[in-house]
C-alpha cells in the first residue's frame, strides 16, 4: 500500500482540533478493518497512514468527537 504524503489528498481526513487521541482515544484505529489509520507521531492525532479505504465508515461513525471525515468518491455514491 502506498504511504500517504499529502493528508488532504487522502479519502479519510481527521480534524486535529477535534481528535482526542492525545487523551488515549484509539477508536478509529481499532475499528478500521484495513488497519490504515494510525497516530501521526508529529501531531499526536489520528491520521490516514495508508491510502487504502473500503468506505465502510465505522471510523467516521464511531469517533466520539466527530473528528473523522470520509470523503466517498463520487463514483461510489
Ligand atoms: S476516533 Fe476520533 S478522537 Fe479517537 S483517535 Fe480517531 S479521530 Fe481521534
Ligand atoms: S472507511 Fe473503513 S476502511 Fe476506510 S478508513 Fe474508515 S474504517 Fe478504515
């Protein structure tokens, strides 16, 4: 899987302001069946480490603070 370079170009974006990973939250990382979300060592917040996604949405739905946005490609809607 390609490692993501530009976070705004990936399908799953985490709002650093809302993410409480610094308080120990790992919900999105744990629910992702593809294991593509990780903690960004630079920010201490969750981010999409690998640009691979099934658009199954538990990361967005289960995030306690609504920090995760999954941008579903137009052709899949
Ligand atoms: S579930 Fe939400 S608050 Fe928790 S680590 Fe993921 S993005 Fe951050
Ligand atoms: S939509 Fe599904 S596959 Fe994509 S990052 Fe979220 S949990 Fe993982």
